[in-house]
C-alpha cells in the first residue's frame, strides 16, 4: 500500500487549501482514512478521519468548523479541505490508512493506522 499526499505549499493566514491523498491498492473503499500533522518541534497530532463509507467523520478541536474531510472511493483518494488557515496550522500533513470496515477503532489514535504517507508541507505565513 502506498499513500501519496499532495496539495501543500505556502499560503497566507485566512487562505483555503485542499490536500489530497492518493492510495494504491484495491481495498481503499473498505478502509478508514485519516489525516495527521506534525509541526516543527512537536509531536504528530490527529487532524481528521473518515470511515470507509464516509458516513462518519471526526475532527480535532483545533480544526473543527473550518475543515472538511472527504473521500472519493472511485479515485482511491481522500481529501482534507481547510479554510481560515492560521500560522499554527503550519505542519507536515500525513495521510494514513486505518482499519477495515466493521473493525472497532479509535479514529484519533495514531496506533489505529497501519500505513502512512510521506507527508506534504503546509506553511501558513502571518
């Protein structure tokens, strides 16, 4: 399984950004997906997650209300849209593959994910 995140870059405070993560393999539509981020000098933290069917979505408090996670199972791609970006959103954003459907999981825990992409850097200037 390979995960390729893209869409990062240098943006300004208040801007909008959409990150994409393309996954390889034939089981994408049966697995949960998540986004995490790691800011310089900080630990990796949960951002958002989506169930295999997109019925359930989860967000960190820090991005709730200004972020939307979505997926296109026909394209094996998961997206993270973020608006009203802040300097504290600056981080490397990673997508990760979660468990298969019908598997109990903790969406916000990194240990729930078994494959990780290399990340895409988002820099928000003030």
